[in-house]
C-alpha cells in the first residue's frame, strides 16, 4: 500500500483491523521486510502497521539531503493521519527506528500509547562514530555502490558465532544490498546529525519495553547502555533476548515475539485497571 505524505509516496503494510495499533519502524539500512516475523505473529493481537521510511524499501526519497530523524518522525505522524489512525500507537523501533522514536516523542507525543525500543540508544554519536558515518557516505557515493556499507556493517549485526552464510544473515544482506546508495549516504548523514535524547528519558511516562539482543555488538556495551536507559525511564521494563545480536527480532523471533505479546497484554491489563 502507498500513501502520499509530506510530498512523497510512502510504502507501508497495514493489517487494518485490531487494537492496539502497533507501528513497526525498521532499522538502517533495512526496510519493513525486517518485521515479517513480527507482522505475522502480532496480527491476531493488534492492528499492525509497518512503513518503509523515506528513501528505503519502496518509499520515495524526496529531495536530496540528510534523511533526518525529525523528517522520518513527521512522515510517520502524517502517515497515521493519512490512513485515519486516531488512537495513540505502540511505537516499536529497532536501532534507527528507535532514534526516530525519540524524535516522534519530541514532536508527536500525543500519538504515543507505549514504546518498544529495540537494540537502540538514546545518546548521540561520538565524534569518531560521526566521522565514520560521513566517511561511509562518501565511499558509497563515490563508488555508486552499497558494497562498502554492507561489508562494514554485516559482520557486526549478529551474535558472534552466527555464520554469515546462514539464512538470517543472508536475508539481511539481501535487504541491505537492495537499498540505494543514496539512501545509505543520506541515511548515514541523517543519523550523524541526530540529537542526544538522554535528557528525554525521565519524561517518557508511557509504558515502555526496552529489548536488546544479549550479544548485540553493534557498538561497545549496547546491552548495558540499554539497561541504563530503561532505568532512567519511569515505566520501562528491560529484557534481553538470548542467542541474538543487533537484529534480535530476526535472530530469535520466537523469543522477541513472546516479549512483545506479553508487553501488549500488560497494556490491556493497565487499561482495564483504569476503568
Ligand atoms: C541500525 O540498525 O539501524 C543501525 O545500526 C543504526 C546505526 O547505524 O546507528
């Protein structure tokens, strides 16, 4: 399905029926296909909407320039509006999807019923990480190929020990390779300029699930950093996914889905108690 939002055509999947509404926001440089195991499992329990962010998957990129977290957040709010979703949503973002979540909270918090932050961080990049992103953007642009990005990122995405020629890494590699050089370059520039969101954490007052692959090694100490992030949020629970790295939802989908479903159940219990 497609909706025209903020001057571009945005692709999305939508089960159209059910409650609550869960918005699944993909990481970088992926697309909504990364949520296939969740889409199938959640649809009996919720309305599930999974967009391709601007520039990724089947969505248009819009004018050239950094793909900012602010723009993605505004696109998501406009998408919900365009398809008539009026109730606040359970915003579930993995990695870059989580960065977008913080901007969504800054700009559209009335649209948020609850959060799921998966394998992500609230902090901005270090100067070194920022420089690495800009260098990768240049490499991809000057070569006109996404090869450099795939080669750099792929080995850090999974639990150490998972062979890169096994099915999940191959699926992720194909998804990355299908992303355009422009989306990779502008996506890196957009993430490089994202703001630090740690000051938001104590004010995120909606129920929140913070979930991370026990062996997420995308950057040093991610599981501990996410544990601290959860501790700074008044209503967050922290869980670790065993046998999983950065793409925990794909590496251990059964465990990830169970945690997500239990979290959705806890939301209805809270709602019933308030009646
Ligand atoms: C992601 O999975 O979205 C990326 O690892 C985010 C990043 O590069 O910081």
